[in-house]
């Protein structure tokens, strides 16, 4: 299982190069893509296609080769095989047969993003790509609402805004999110904010939807408890009808026990407190 770079070719390890040049066969998700990588590093090798839809067809052949004593490296287009990429059934079948499977570690976008996002990293849950349809995505996210560790998702630029909106509606607007885009590449960007603030940012700036993305979501904490969050939002909305946001936040924090900075972020995202300012301005005129 040989990991390859997720963007920056400088991340290719010496060991990965050595293994790829020594094995009898390289099983690759996309042989043309891997051929480009091998050519770049001056490695010539025999390639065979291995992806999800031929996993059952190719696996028996690869297993037979291994049983005959040949060595095979499995690579995906980028990053670590099996992480939202093909290979699981091959590894499981190889292990069942008592064959040797060794990891040749390197980058994976999920871990790469987590290491630089600034969200808790002591406990996390990688969940891969969300379902594509809205209803399935929302129930999938709902099942993750109770997770206390940081959630790590992969998403495409095409669906990211919808997924951020669903994240806000399902998990609430008090959690911090980080969008890690184009990791290790020229346009590497980290954006931080609540789900709706990030959705708006990406809607306004199409460039931020380009390339590859990892979404990290702060796990459920005391102040992100969903029933508590709903109550805090309800109280804040009522207070902000007649009070400026800072005052509404201070009172809502005392009433609900929710942290002030979380309430303030929520108030800004929901554009609360503006009516109160208009009302007091009208009052001043009168
Ligand atoms: N096996 C890979 C790994 O270890 O990261 C992941 C493969 S998965 C099919 C591809 C997804 O990983 C992309 O859609 C994106 O969500 C994420 N990804 C891959 N490279 C990335 C990068 N350079 N920056 C941000 N996300 C990336």
C-alpha cells in the first residue's frame, strides 16, 4: 500500500520511490495518472488497472500473483490507498490468505488538513464523502451530530456550498469549521468560520470552490449540544429583536449557559440585532 503525493511531488518519500521501482507489478487506480508520476521519478514498471468497478475481477489475479511469490504495490491517484480510494477488499483478502501486506506511508488529505486546521486533533472521525442527495446527506449528517471528536469530510467544489448549508442546519451554527483547499499546492488555503459564513463566502467567491477540499467540523461540545443550541438560538433571536447584538448576547449567555463568543458568532451569521439598531435610530429621531 504505497502512498503518493496529494499535490506537491516533493512529498513523495524515498521509500515509496524505492518500493515502486522494485516491485514486480503496480496496481493503480488510473494507470495513466500513475504512469505520469512514475515517469517523473524515472521509474519504469509494469502497471495494471485496479479500481472499484474491477476490484472483484482483478483481485483474484493479483492474489494469485502474490501467492506465487511476486510483489505488488497498490497506489491510488493521490494520497493513501483505501482512504476514500480502492483497495480494502484486496487487503482484506490478502490478509485472510496469510499474505504479507505492508504500509508505505505518505500523505493523506484528511490527516494533512487536520494537522494544520487548528481544531482538536486528540479525537477525530474521518467520514469520507457525504451522500450526494440532500435528504440522504442530511440524515447522514444527523447521525454524526453527537460525535465529540473533530469530523473530517471530503467534498467536491460542485457540492460544497450545499453541504455547508446542510451542515449548518443539521449540526447548528455554533461549531467552528475549517475548509482546507488545495493542500500542498500553489493555492493552498485554509478558511475558518461557521457553516453558513463559509457557505456565503464560497457563494460569493467562486475561486474558493475550485480544486480539492477537505471539510473539518468541530465536534459536539458543551456549547454545541443540539437541544441547548436550539434553545440558545431561540433566546438570542427574541432578545435581538429589541436589543443590540452585544447586549442580547450577554443576556442570552446568562440565561442559557452558552458561551458568549459562540452566541456572538451565531448572531453575526444570522445578522441579528440589526432591527434593534434600526429601532433605536428611529426612536432617536422621534
Ligand atoms: N486517498 C486520498 C487521501 O489519502 O487523501 C483521498 C482520495 S479521494 C478520492 C479525493 C478527495 O480527497 C478529494 O475530493 C478531496 O476531498 C481530498 N483531497 C485530495 N487531495 C487534496 C488536496 N490536495 N487538498 C485538499 N483536499 C484533497
